[in-house]
C-alpha cells in the first residue's frame, strides 16, 4: 500500500496531531486492533477506521514489521527492541519515544518526527529519513516536512546506507554511529555530535552545513 499524500486527510489532518486526546496506556494485546483500524483509516482517507494515537505505553519487542503507520502518533512510547523493519512511518510522530535497539531496516520515515527520541544502537540500515513533499490544494503550494531528529540520541546506531536528505539533526548525538554510504545531502547538523562516527563514503552537500570534523570518509556530493 502506498500512502496517498494528495488526499484531504494527508494534506491537512496529518500535519496536526490532536494534542487534546487523552493519554492511552498501551496494551500489546489490543494494539494489533488499533493498527488494523489505522490501516483502514489510511486506506479510506479518514472515512473509516481510526487514526492511531498513543501517548505513553510499553510496546517493547513488538513485531511491527511491514506495518502501515503513516501519520500515526506514538509519543513517549517504549518501542525498545521492537521490529519495525520496512514499516511505513511517513509523517508519524515518535517524539520522545524509546527505540533503543529497535530493528528499523528499510523503514520509511520521511517527514517523521523523532524529536528527542532515544535510538541508541537502533538498526536503521537503508532506512529513508528524507524530507516529505506534501501536495497542496493549489498549484505550487506544496509543503516540505523534513525528518525531525532534533536532540535525538543515535549513539551507536547503524545508519549504513540510510538516506537523510534534508533531515534536521540539530543537537543530535551520533557518537559511535555507523553512517557508511549514508546520504546526508542538505542535512542540518548544527551542534550535532559525531564523535568517533564512521561516515565512510557518506555523501554531504558542499556549501550547506559544514561536514563534521574528526570523522572518517565523507564524500561531498
């Protein structure tokens, strides 16, 4: 299934989380039904099902591989060790969530908020964390949403081959992270920490953010 970002539900509702929703305590047994309802909500452009909105909860080790979670709200949720391989998480909100050691290979996280998320030792090989282009209602009114990793903890994470075009990595901690062959074109890295990070063959944009010093193998694109 491909998310239809030209629909009303994606061009307007997805840009705004309903912060008035009461906090929900996650329950793994009932979470599957919430995911199913969210898929229906996405596929029907909001006419059926229900958007997944979860504030806090314990989903450690959950299997969410290949899940359709575009625009889902999973704030402050513990997803440590969860399997999110190939999951579609475009425009989702995972702010302040725990994703320590999570498996996110080839996950699609374009335009996703990972604000202050804990992704220590997470595996994001070949994941996509590019900016998201959302078609507007009128010509030339497209919105651009970068992946938000401001203040995220990516220490020891594996982002080999990941694409982070235009991602906001301000204040992010990438100590000991592996970014071999990663694409960081137009990424924002103001005050990000790349201590001992491996950026062998990583691609960077000359003339945009300066490449971090003290790391290995950056290739300017």
